[in-house]
C-alpha cells in the first residue's frame, strides 16, 4: 500500500507554473506549492502473495485497489 501525492494534481500544478512564467512572472517570485491531494493505493495482489489478510475497511478507504 502507498499513500502519496496525486500525480495528476502535480502535473496540473506544473502547468499552472509554466503558464505564469510564460505570462512574464519571474520564477524566483513564484511561491512553493505543496501537494493538496493525496491518493491511497492498495495492491491486493501483492498482499495475497505475502499471505496478508486485509480488512474490508482498509480496502473501502483506498482510492485505488490493484487486484
């Protein structure tokens, strides 16, 4: 299982930065933006291969379950 920043959100933020730079803002003046959206992904196939029992509650909380 992993919990990390959303890649799609990171690409969107990069696009916003690029647009601001192309409009003439100096890169040094742009703020550092921290990720605001995170994804919880659970690899059920790997858990089964390791012989782990996974509660249904954990699977219901996951944003994505890899089977």
